């Protein structure tokens, strides 16, 4: 980059020949984030009758609050990925790579250079964030949600703080990382630490409460959360680190890291140059610095390649496993009386057995025979006289009015009635031979996953993505093996 007039203007333009985006793409990125948020909101609506509605109801509300909450999460992930993908150009690695060394020696102010870098990064990411935020509001307005500007302003500021925090932390961290082999993963770890601190400081407790978010003072109340106070101190500290350490590093020449060793010319084969341990460092090993033979470079497994390989394999196994589970559950349905290792899985789509079995839970029934002992209160899986599958709670064993002996008939009923006036209307008397399963347990999260996997978006994700990863596994790993090496 050439700095000869306005440092901020040139930095803000991302005027690198290698850089693929500039000011003209800020708007398109923001609109893309808004569209992505809107798509995720509609996808989550398919899980409204699942455990998601119990754990995070604020994601499914017919309100601007839900779409904006999702947008804050999308924005944080997007900025993290953007800094990782463009780490070399969006951080202060260029200071360590001596790109400013000649300029500083010619009299340019390193403080102005670093200050411009910080301001441009925060400003550029904030513009993308603001455009995406407005796009989300615009798209949500078509759903005719009630307009509540109070929490809109508060949520905008909360997301803006995340943008500034990730930018300055990434910039400061880049001054301490010697090379880029693991630097991108450090940025990802920093983002995870930010999210972890939000949980520990009860930040999400306030952010997910619409009443509290109507008052911006709630986020700055240290009795409720210390997040804003700590983040403010971190931002100021990182800016100070960037200015102080960055200025000092810009004034000195930093030894570059080489991908390949220099080749010695006109030397006997086998000649090498090594760096000694030096005085006081006898335990430090000798380092090979040059050689006469240009040995072929073997593909080496670095940390990014190992982590990427593990993540890709885990993603393939998880998605294929989900597909297998969905297919197995579709085949092993109660209607077919088919069990998996003696267990009949049942995606329960009814309110009749609440609270024992919630709507869209995956209920597990243990397959039994006619000799299995039953107990009053057991939730049974049986077929009625018409051959339809039913689930009911065992009320009592029918006995003969004269002898008092069991007749082999069972009285069952559902647990939940929307109107108590109709209690007992669904009561049935069934033969013991008609019962073939006893309820053992539920899994609400598995039910949500299966519900999502049966949607169009879910099928695309769980079928196309693993197929893509299987075919392009090696190119993906090779990419992360090489992209994190410092350029010559």
C-alpha cells in the first residue's frame, strides 16, 4: 500500500492488489447478511413446536427482536470469518512484514499509519454491520411486526461493540504472532472467548430480555453484567497496545520468515549453513539456515491442516449419521412394529401425552411381549380395534365384576385435555395382546434435529454438504495447509 496523501482514505479503500473487496462491496456484504438472517429466521420457524421454543423462545417470536437477535449472531460469525480469511490484509501483520519500514525511515508517522489502520478497520466493518442491520429491519417490516424502536437502538449498539472489539483484539494479537501458520485459528479462538465471556457475564441474559433491552442503561449496569465495562477496558487497552508496540515494531526491520531455505551456489554438495545457539543458550538446538540441495518440499501437517481435517471428518460423520437416523426412524415407525435393538423410536407429533411426552419429542418405547408385566401409570404403545397406533397411559386393569379376577383388558387414556370438561372422552379398553411397547424415555433435541432434517433446507444441508465434503476433502485440507503459510 502507498501512503502519500490520506492514510485513512487509502486504508479504507483496501488498496491492495491482492485484496478482493473494496468500498463498493461493503453495501453488497451488508445486504447479504440481512438476507441470510431473514433466511435463518424462517428456517427456525420450522422448529417452533420443538425444544428450541423452550430453550430460546426469543429466536422464534413474531417480532423485530428475534430477527435482530439472530442478526447479531450472524454478524459476529461473519466478521470472524472475514478476519480469518483476510488476516494478512486486515490486521497489523504488515508491520511485522516490513511494509511500512521504508515509509517510516522516510519520515512518515507510524502512529498515523497505525491509527488509520485501526480507524479504517472499525469503520469498514461498522458500515457493513449497519447496512446489514437496516436490511434486516427492512425485510422484517414485510411481516408486519410491531415497531419498537427502543430495543432496536440498544441492540444496534451492542452489535457495534462486538464489531469494534473483534477488530481491535485481532489487530493487537497480530503484533504478537510471529507467523500466520496458526494466527487465523487464534482469531477464531478469540471470537469463542468473547462468546464464552458473554455467557459468564450474563450478557445473553439481558440481551434476550426485551423488557431490559428497552432501556440501554441495563447493558451498562455493572450489577447486572460486567461485560460492557470489561469490553471498554479491553478496547482501550488493545488500541494502546497497537499504537505503542506497533510504533516500535514499525521503526525496526523484522527478520522475515521463509517458506524455503536459501540455496547455496557454487558450493560442494552437502554444504549447509546453521545458526549456533549463542552464548548463554547452550540448550538451544542448531538451526538449519541454508543448504546446497533444493530438496523437494513434502506436504507437512501443520495445526490448521490437522484441525481442518478433524472438523471436516466430524462434519461428514455427523451429517451422515443424522441422515441415517432420519431414515431409520422413518423406517422403524410404530405402524410397522419395527424396533432397533429392541427399541421403537417414535417422533411424537401430538399434545395428548404432555407432560410425559412433549410435541415433536422422539419418544423411545421398549418392545414387549404379552407376558411382560405392566404397571398402572405406564405409557403404552398399542393398536386399537381398527388397527391404528395409539399411545396412552395405563389407568387400571379391568377385572370381572363377579370374581374380581383380571380379564386381560386394560383401561387407557391420554394425559392432556385442552378442555377439562371432555376428560375421559379418549379413554379406551384394549386387550393385553394389543400392547407391544412401553415408554422408556424422550429426547427433545433429537426431535428438533429430525424435524429440521425433514425440511427442504435441512435435506439440502445434511445431504449436499457431506457429499461436497467427501468429494473435495483433500483440496480443502490442502488449502488450509498452504493458506496459513506466510507468503514469500
